[in-house]
C-alpha cells in the first residue's frame, strides 16, 4: 500500500474525506493530535468499562447501568478487495478496535461506547461510518452481518470540565449486505484519495 500506514482505519478514512489538509498533517507529517477534554474524558470512561483503571467512586456509580461485554477492546482486521485492470485484485488492509463484543457467529453482537454532548439518536447510529466499517470487517471475515449496539453516555462540558449528566442510552443496528458493499466502495475511494495525498506530500 502506497500510504503513510500499512492499513486504513475509520479515523483515516473519515479524515481523508472531511479534511485532507488535516490528514496530511496528522498521518504524513505526523503532527500530534490535539486531545480535547471530551476526548480525554471518553478515554477514561472506556478504560474503566474495559477494566484497565478503577476510576473514582462517583464515576463508577454513574457507570453502573452501562452494559458490559464479554470481550473488551477487540482488535479487528480484514482485507478489502477490488478488481482492477486485467482482472487483477487489489487488496487494502483495514483495521478497527471495538469497545466490546459478545457471542459468536451469527449471534455475535458488536458493542461501542460513546460519550459526548452531541446527542446520539437512531438516525445518527444508522449513518455512523465507523459502525458500518466494523460490521463490514466482520462480514468479510465470517460471512455474517453482526448486530451492533451503541451505548451513548450523555455528558456536559462546563469550561472544559466534563461530567456525566444522564443514564446511558442504547441503540441497536443491523445493516444489510448492500451497505457492506457500499462500505467497501467507500474504503477504496478513501484509499485513492490517500494514495494521491501521500504521493504529493510525502517528500
């Protein structure tokens, strides 16, 4: 792959489409990503839910209602393929990191935690490029389109101090095969954008 990294990820794909200049800065020139208070808080919450840190008693109490999954921090990888000239195959490695999963085979459920002041609803869950990508990775590896659960933990931001302001809300999603094929196409569109950016700016 003629790209800055030997794989694509959801964050790379979304940034390549939404902010090519930002992609060049972060992945080609390797400038450090600015970590916002919201991002830092989200990582703390995920670390608690996945058992990496204990957390303070108040935060633990607020997270009691959040669903826990059988497996945490699940690394995923798949090869996305397309036909090019002379019927040759082009392959692109794509990775993802699920917050959790339960079950296996046809009954597998992918779980993702989100914190934030921007409200999650069913429409936003349905349109999430990250969830579509994670479902497609699983589909390519197993032939099954997984059921997905997104757990939104509502927060507020007061002068950079992030706190939880309500009970967790769970949304369910199961995409169809058509969405899997569309996601593969989108991955290769992003790949083509990234290759051009890398060729232009890597020197």
